[in-house]
C-alpha cells in the first residue's frame, strides 16, 4: 500500500536549523496523507540526502563535482574538510605498458589451447605475461580544512546534499548563533565555492589550512593559500603531473591575516572561499600545460562574479541536465528519516521515494563526474582520497567502465557520454601499438584495464583477467548505442575509424576452433572466472568464450551497419560479413544454462560476480523472449543459478538482467539487496551512508548499473518495439516517470495507477514509425493514427539482427516461455511532435 501526500505546497526548506519544524510539517502531512491511499500526487519531497550528524568516515561525506573537480564534504562544525580531486591528477606520466615478451608466448599459448591443454597454456601465460606496468593510480590533490575550534555547544545540526540543484548545505547553532555553509562545484566557473554565513554580524572566526598526501609545498598570500604538487612515481613510471590549487578567501567585515601555514579570519560577517585547481595535463601524451596560469584564470574570472550570480548560474547549468527526467513513485512516512536510517530500513519499510532518490542520485553522480572535455568517470567517478586506491581507481573495462555509462542515453544524459568517446579515440591510437607489437595485427586492441595514459596491454598478469583482448570491442559498442539513441550520423562518421580499427584487429587474430571450425578469439578468458575440466584441472585461459563471441557478433554487425549508413568502406564491410557467418553460436548446456564457455564446463553452483555470458541479454540485445525463447530461458536459468547477492556492481547488473527478463519483482528484489547498508549482505556488497555503492570498497559502477536497471524497468527499446512498463514491480503500483529516452530518439513520459497506464506521451525527435508495446489497449489522445502493428518494424533503429540458431544440449530442460499479454501499435511520427496515448 502506498501512502502519499496530496499537498503540493509544503516543501522541505534548505535552511533547516530547526528540524523539529520539519517533523511537525511532516506529521501533519502524514495524518492528511492517510486519507489519500494509492494515489501518487505531485511529489514535493525534495531529492536530498540529509543527516543529523557530520561525516566521520569518507563514505559518509557528500560528493560534489563538475566533471573535472570533485570534492567530498564532511560538514564537521569545528573542522570542515573538503577532500579534493582533479580529474587529470594521476600518478606516472605518458607511457604504454607493452612488454615484448608477451608477443613471444602468444603462439605457444594458442597452440596449447587448440590441443585442449588449458592448464599448460595458463601456466605459460601466468609465467610470461607481465606488462611493463599495471596502470597508474588516480590520485587525490589534498584537502582544505576550515577550523572553528571555538565552537563549544553545537545544536540543531543538519547537513544535506540537494541533488535537484547540486548544492550541499551544513547548518547548526553554536553559542547562540545560527551558522550556515553552502558548497558547490561550479560547472560554468570551474571552481569550488564555499560560502560561510551567520545570523549575527561579525561572528565568523576561522582558519583555512591545506594538506596533501602528494609531494607538495604550500605558501600563503594575504587571504590565500597556494598548494603546488606533483603526482607519484609508480611501477617504474615517473610521476609527472604537476598541479596547483589556489584557495582564496573573500571576507565581508572582520580581519584577515596569514602565516606560512594558514589564513586566519576574525569576526567576519560572511566568507566565500574559492578553490581553483589545475594541472599540466593536456592529453595522454602531452603534459606541457601551465597549471599555475590555468588555475589563476579560473580563479580570477570566478572572483569577478557576485556569489548570488555564481550560484544561480551553477544551478541553471546543472538543472539543464538533471530536470530532463522526473520520477515519482510516491512517498511514505520514511521520508521523515535521515538518509542513513532510510537505507537501513529500505528492505523492510515501504520507501519508494528512496528508490527514486537513488535512481536520481545515479544521474546526479554522472552529471557531476563526466562532462565534455574531461576524463571519463573512473572506478570511483572523480572522488578518491587514496594515493593508492583500490584497483588504482582506474578504468576496468571488462564491465566497470561500461557500466558507468549505461544510464547515459536512457536517462537523457547523452552528452555526458562524450568523455568515454574521447577516450575510445585515444585508445584507438595507443591500442595500435599493442595490436602490432603484441599480436602482429592491424587495428587496435585494449585489454581489461586502461588509465589516464591509455595503456592497452594486459594488466595484473594473465590470470583470469589480463589475457582478455576484448576491452576495445566492448567499449566500442557505446558508439553504436549513442547512435541508436540519437541518430547522429556525423557522430558515426567521426568515430567510424574506432569501430573499424576494433574490428580490424579481430580480422587478423581470429583462430579456427579445431572442433567446430568456428572463428574464435584465442587466448582469452570469460572475465575473471575459471572453469574446471577433465575432472581435476582448472584454468581461465581458453578460446571462444560466449561473451567474446557475442561481442564480436555486435562489433562486426555494427561496423557493417555503420559502413552501410555512411555509404562507404564496402569491401571491408563485406569481409566482415563473411567472418561474421563463421562466429560461434550460443550454446545451452546440460544444466539448462546459457553456456559460459565453448565447452559445457559451467558449474551450476558457481556464484561468480561476473555474469559475462549474459552480456547478450544486457547491455546487448541478442537474447529475446520473442526471437529466441530458448536463450531467454537459458539466461534466466543461469541467473537463478548465480544467485542474487554479490558485489555491488554485480547486483546493479542483475537489476538490468531481471528487467530484461521482464520480471519486475525480481529486479526489485535486487534493488533491495543493493540498497542494504554495507556489511549487512552476507558475502556481498551494498550501499554506504552517502549512498555510494559498495563493492565493497566504494565503486561507483554499482550506482550507475542500478540507475540504468531502474530505467529498464520502465522503458525498453532493444527488441523491435518501444516497450512501456515492461518490468514494473508490485511495490511500484502507482507512479510517474518523465523524460526517459528510447532508441530512435523518442522521449517518453508515463503515468500509471494500479500498474495500468493512465497517460503516455511520446515526443519524437527523429520521426519514423514508433512501434509501442503495452500491456493494455490504448487509444490515440490526439489527432494521429494508431494502427495495430503487423510484420517487421520498419524503423531502422528497431532492426534486430538474426542470430545463428543456438546449440542446445539434449539434457537441457527449458521451460516454455510465458509472456504477459501485450498489444503492439504503430504510429507514424514526425520529428518535433508529441503523441499522447490514453487508456
Ligand atoms: C573487476 C571486478 C572486481 C572489481 C574490479 C575493479 O576486476 O571483477 O570485482 O570490480 O574490476
């Protein structure tokens, strides 16, 4: 039962010194709300993470960022800390990690694999595949501390992060004075701004100081501190990123002085601190920028703007992205509680608003960590306080980096995909060196990791991860997806060389599998998993894993289509067509599972976090209940065998899987598993108090994976139609979502009640036939013709490629797929027009 408010006028205010008032407002609302059951009225509970205590641990602090600068705000009244990052501050310097020894052993490894001597192949790979380095860590700049040691009696403490406008607030009372801090990382001005105010003139007395874990120096000017530093050496590569942070205080009233360690402010009425940071990084091979000048320019421009103008321009920029999507799943009494308490109660309480907040938080994190002109989000977005972060906080491209960008198109943040595309372009250059030197092939290749310097050879040895030449193949799919959602032919033209180069590599390295004569990748692994064979032996290295085959099916197919759309490169496209026919089909094994490997080695008790062979189900579009129900059922069996609880990102992926399996209740179950406080899922991940995803440790991919999974529960567009509410859970009977995007450039608004659509709007950006799948009859709500759909969908963005028939083990027992009854309608749309459908 959803209990919700009909009142639209009462808002939680940002300036919340007295929480009691809010509780009173809420109690009144709730009492009224009890009379309004089952209706999702205008939802005016703001999207905020809020707490009644300062952060003690980093994972309790609140993240702010503008795609280049990131900060974590602790909100301690006596000692504020802003932990700072800049997206190009990484250890090391320009390099690629190619070790010529790897090339010398690949032929032998291939030969042993072809002979079925997997353990022997593994031993040679483990012994010899050691790249010159395993990538450089992403590193912090340091922290700004603002000390107020004189506060003795702090009351009415409150802190929040308002994700509707990307501003954090801390407020409290100390010794009879009400204080407030407002912090944001300005998108237009490229600086962090901290505004300190009080309700009595002359009450702000504080000190500013800076610390950094890097090699650094700090000097002070009258009202400023300047931090200069250089990043660390790592695995034989000299630290070469020079950076500068300028911390400038503007006071209103009072006095300012400084010594070599700190700036002291006495009895000011208001203080605004501007933090400007820049590095010498220009691109992966050029670090000749002047960090001092860059930081100074940002600072000087920011200082010229009035605070009120700066904050309103910041909000305007942010809202341009954020406001494109609204999600209202209703509210319950839980919204009265602090975010950490709501998290701990989510699995048992009915708190649909927290799910909506978490979904929107994923969008907030993407807007804040990935902006055109900057670096793609790392394993931690742009928020990292370790010099040696887990997995170097770099780009793990056997799932994690891709997952970061899953919400980009569907949640209407398409432009934010751009840093990933720029990195792909870089990799298509650096990866040529790996293709040539390590494999003697044309094109480009990237293994399972890369970093700021765009390294492309194996990382962390061969094992079950390094010897996987598919990173470029997977990342390149994002180019195609961007085209499918935007129809941007110029974009396709600009990046065609990346798709082509990724394909070309495989044209040269594919090997014939001796048993079936399929063309397979060898050596490779099914990311991070191992198999046993011959009863006693174990290995990871093999040939022709299911995920590799699926990736190549997409890579070749999409390169061919791109060449067709661009009307060039026909001979190359034709050669790919030939090879594509010889790729291995998917196989269903004896345990009724989708086989992970070329042989039926799958262990039904395997709970491994990677479910790589379900790449074909999500994010790819190869497995469909309509086109290949056996694969659909086998995928469901695989997922059931793998179980639910796992690392954070794995659960995020599974939300998408269950949505694609059209099982909203199971998808919801995964959301409840993921939204548990870290440490409470035996053997799995969860969520930190600041709603960061926990692998553990913190990894941002799980946030993004769950966000895209929630979107997939409302709208899917990969299987020949625009499917409305394909996987709605019972918990979200009533709701409203606006602004999700479907392939072919359709923007979708849906309102539903008792799981039935009450209104559907589709805005067409590109025109074309829009084929809609729904679970109930609908009528046109305006002057346009709706026809019952027949035959293939003619819309080019809805074409689906036929697969080779799967091979099914005689022992497999696949259940018959039963699908909910659905209706298919076709509407001829015109670009720029909106179409309303009603029950
Ligand atoms: C992959 C995963 C790990 C972790 C790491 C960063 O290697 O298997 O679980 O997420 O990336």
